[in-house]
């Protein structure tokens, strides 16, 4: 299986683009404070999935998925901040919260599956 075939990876990439599109139109101050942090956090979700996938070790892959899950949680915090500061609409806020929930469940399932596979590969 290729990395691009992983639904969690493509979903994480899509979320990164959704956040980028929101932040890209903000004023300088909002971009420099909340925006940069939010984009870094959401982009880190896909980046950690890909880094773990590239390690060719179930144990290391799981660790990077844990980092990815942490970045997803951080992204939720920045979404809250963006909403509280009237940087995103209520509709965008609700949509992103739903997407985070979906991706979080997908990540948890993937992490769980890696735990089951760990015993099947030597050198882990």
C-alpha cells in the first residue's frame, strides 16, 4: 500500500488545506499569532502520519500517529481560539469540529490496527 492510499493521510491533507484557506485571508496580526500556530498544528497531523509510515516499523509508526493525534488536538484548540476571536464563521467552526472528530476516530482505529500488526513483523 502506498502512503497516498491511506485515508487518514488524505483526510489530514484535506484538513490542512481547509485551514490554510481560512487563515490565508486574515490580516497580518491574526495570521502571525493564531494563524501560524493553527497551520503548523494541522499540517503536522499529515506530516507525522507520513513520517511514521516511512519508518517501516509498526512501533515507530504508532509513535508518530500518537504525535499526529496530539497535533490534531492542538488544532482543535486553535479552532476554538479562531472562533472566539471572530476569525472564522460559525459554519466553518462546526464543519471543522466535525472533520476533527472524524479524523480522530480514523486515527484511533489506525493506531489500534498497528498494535495488532506489531506482533506480525520481526525486528519490532
